C-alpha cells in the first residue's frame, strides 16, 4: 500500500509544495501529491508572466530548506514575507495534511484548521485559494 493511501486511511493527506517565482515575487503552491501542476494555469491565476522554480539558494534563504523538503512550515523563516502562499482548494478542505518539517527525513500530520486559524495568523500570513479549472490537466 502506498504511503499516501496509508495517510488517507488515517485521515490525513500528503501534499506537494512548490516554490515558484517570477521576476519580482515568490509563490508557495501547496497541492495534492498526484495533481499535475500547470505553470501556465498558475501564472494565469496569479495574473503574472512566466513562472519558474526557485533556485536552491532561494529555498534555503526564504524557507530554510532544500529541494525535496519544501513545506509551508518553512514560512516561519520568511521574516520579510517575500513568499505568497497559495493553497489548492483540495488541500484546504482536508482535515489533516502530512508535510515535511523543512527536512525530508520526517513527515508531520498537522490539522488544516490549526494551520489556517493559528499558524498562519501568528506568522502574519494570509493565503489565496487555487482551484484547478481542469482536473485532468
């Protein structure tokens, strides 16, 4: 049984976190692990031009992490609020999510209510909700 299925059976959902950027801004997308990500659709949603993945140095500087361990918990390190948080509506509707604590040798189960009602406000963060227009894209 895949680990994602085990987590779902326990009431939690794994997620995939992607730090993207354009020339001026950074965006942390948190999406379901099996969803295909469309940079074109994301840039249309954001109303900005071309998006690319943040460099390894930017991951370390902004979120205190590295590729393969990116997570919304890294926002605690973004003191200047350079990163905008974008939550997929499917992730937002989960009771719990599993995510890495800025390292990929662990996964933590965290309540989405705790994230949205306590963690993000305590860090001074808000979020935008991303809804894929085509679930098969």
